[in-house]
């Protein structure tokens, strides 16, 4: 990115440079930091509003704490762009989310200032507690550990598990609650309502700060006195605030709420509590998108707005009418149509109504749609409970986030063979969000689970038909997975028709090689075969279902072909290719089978087309695989 030679930010390469400035200079640093983020993201899209909202917290933390020796654990990497700029990556920030560039979320592989992985929400408290305990056991008593949790992440169950353990384990952890009443869409649930209503008298906090520091300085704060004073403190606080504080009730010392956009006050508060012993929680009110008016007015849109004019706030939207609809939009419109016909259908999403387009049904049928917050496991079990008593939930979860609900899918839905339709959005390689967000594992992970039906549509018509099929009576747990972004068809609407479970379809006949695909990646196969022309006789089968497999197709392919290629936009190990090999072996067929899919490693970030080429499932790689198979056969016959 182009950087200015003047200004305070130009003087800061690492936090040690930041700490050379005076406190009075920090508001200007925050202003310049926001300007940098807005300028860069206007041409290189990413997560804007969250990082703008946490600018003062970021500057204050790196100013007060001796990072990277002190540990800052971010929860949800959407918040961390300012952190990246202040920790040696300003000059490279223009490569953020690009192939070979800065990673989309903080990663210890990239920087020692990035203390932990934070692509999925709610893990910061648990990870930070582990580091705080490690500091004690490794006798690194001078090390401070801070968890920054926000953006709706406190609604996640793991956060509550972490809090429970924080309250019972010896530690000096500081938890900063970045409370902006938002995740991507507005946060929901009892905890968010509690936080909105939580207030503590500022005079009380000031007195508490001074009293606690005085007692420490006089050596009067031993463990027994500390516990007694804390109980008295909690009682006084409850009386002042007219409510019981849940954090104080867990013996986590609570401070706040304070203004999270007053950087000078934040420095003072952090300095005051920095060396206090025992677990602490600092509650800060912030505004997502703060400091950039368009983002302040529409935080959901400006969570990740795409390209925009930084001066006017006008978004640069590609509204080409000839482009196909996004798969998630087809899902959203189709779900509403089905729900209008079937009163048993309800919709469930963990904090992603806009991202998965369930907001379309939500606008028309709010009483039948449920945003449960960042709580994927709960979303699944909640759906199971509704299904047990006669409703038909469509539970939409991003594929990568559904990993968090693996046990719930098994124990709370599959075991009882309940009628829940799982729609896994963002399946396969998702692009610039990288390895924490690729939906790579669902096919291989779910295939061994009894009672599941697992399928993937090749295009939007197939998606609509599979959704219609899934809501028919007694289908049991039904998994439909589809990718991020645009589909294949401009005219995506079609009549509803049932697809018989476990049936695929032959798209093209051939004699030399059979290609078996599942899902939209089959369109790459179609294009590859078309470009090969008459040079090869290639049959193409759209399997549709991973479970149950279409055995009539497999019998036909096993009898007719010596050479088979399988292709899937998922992990090669354990996926459809593995299932085909197992079936062929069980039925005494011995063809040469080549599996194309994601290899046994985590794939980094980049454009989807770039990543498909890297893993070998793009059109050119498919053509090459077919030609190699034919060449090997030709050479074998000539020997």
C-alpha cells in the first residue's frame, strides 16, 4: 500500500515505536490507523467495520503491554487489521487476503505478535487461559496475557466454558470484552441483552481502583483478605448497579463498562489493572465501523463491503444482470417458497442470516426463523429438538463452522434419525478467507455417520430440487452442501421435482475414461471434456449423492471402464473418491482410479480459481489428468 512519509503512523513499524510516543499523540495514531484501513480496503476488500471499531483498543493494548512478550489473544480475526499494521505489516498490508500475501486472519505462522489462530469465534478465553497458566508453570511471572473477545463471540458456548475455568484456575488473565452489540448481523440472545443493560457506577470504579492499589502498596492484600474484600466489593457493586454481576459472581473481577473509543482513558485503565492479581474482565463499549460514517450507519453491509469509494462511501457493486445468482441467494428464495407450502418448515442459523440469505424467510416469517447467535452446536441440537416434536428445521451453517457441531450432528440428530435438513454453505475452497474458512472436511467427516443422506447439487436447479426432496416426509437427517458465491444458471428458477435419494445421472457417454464428480465442481469437468473434443472419449457422471452412492452407476462404470477419475471440492482422503475405491474393492472391480480433490494439507488464501489450480481441480488440471490416464494406457498397450 502507498504510505505517507509524514504523520505518526509512518514512524511506527513495531509496537516498540508506538511506545515512544506520548499519550497525547495516541488519538492521532488511531485516526491515521482508521484512514489506512479505509484507504486500503476500498480497493482490496476485506473485513472493514470490526477493525475500525477496535482501533483505540488495539493502540492502547500495544502501548501499555510489552508485546510480543506479553500475549494478546484476539477472538475473531475480523478485529485485527489495525493490529497487523502496528506489528510490522503496514508496508505489506496491500497483499492482505491475496495469494502469497498477508493471511486473512492472525496466525503464529506469520508473526510472533499473532499468538493464536482466530478464524472461528469464541476460542480466545480458553487459549489465553492456557497461556496464562503456562506463564505461571514456566515461572514467567512477568508475562501478561490478554484475551480480546467481542463481535458477538461471547454468545459461543466455548467462551462460557473458558469463563467457567478462568473462575476456578489460578491465573492473572485479563479479558477485554469489546461490546458492540454486533457479530456480523446484530447480536442476539440473553447475554447480549444482559451486556446492554449492565452498568456500574463510575465513581465506584474510581474508588475501587484507588483503594485496591493502596492496599497492594501497603502489603494488606493477602489471599484471605482479597477474597473477603472481593465478596464485599461484589455486594456493594450489586447494590449500586441494582443487579447481580455475572462476572463478579464467578469471581472474575469486573471493571466497566467504559468508553472503548477514548484511547487515553483506556491507557490509564489498563495501566491501573495491568499488575492486579487474579482474573479480570474489562467491559468496553465500542461502535462497529466507528470513525467512518457509512460503516457506522450500516454495520452489517460494511462488515465486508467489497470495493468502495473511500471519500463518498459509495460501494462499487457488480450488478451485471447476466451473472448467475449466488448459491446462498437461491437457497434463501427457495427456502421461503418451500416454507410457504410446508407449515412444518422452520429456519435456523448461527449468527449468519444475511450471509446465508435466511434473512429472506426471516423478513416474511420471523416467527419461524431463529438466529441463535454464534453457537453452531446449539443450532444443531435446537434443530433436533424441534424435529423430535414434529417440525422440519432447515439448519444453515457455513461448512467450516459446522465442524464445531460434529458431536451434535451425531448424538442429537443422526442417532435418533431426526428430520433435520443441514444446508452447508461455503463448502469447498472459499477463497480469500483461507484455511480457517475452507469447507474442506464435511464430506470426509460426515460420510461414516449412520442415517445421514449427503448430497451436493451441480447447479442451482439441482439445489432447488434437492431442497424440495429433503423436506418430503421421513427423509431423516439430510445434508446439502454447496459453495460460496455465484452459480451457473442465469435462469435459476425451476419447478420443484423430487430426486430419488441415492441416484446420480449420466451427463455424457464415453468409452475411454469415466469421470465421477459430485457438486458444482462437475461444471469444471464439463468444460474440460468439451475442450478435449474428439481427442478422447470421456464419460461424465454427476453422482449427486455421496451417501448413499448410486450403485447402478458404479456397477456400470466398474464393468465398462478400466480408467476412472473422481473429483470433489473437498478433502481427497476419506471423501467421494475413497468411497468409490472402497465400493469397487468390495464388489471385485479393479479399475485404475485417480482421485482429484484437496490434498492432505491446509490450503492458504487466494482467489478460488487460483486455489483450484493449486490443488488440481480446475479445468486445466482435469484435462491433464484425463490425458495422462489415456497416455499411460496407450503406452501400456504399445509395449
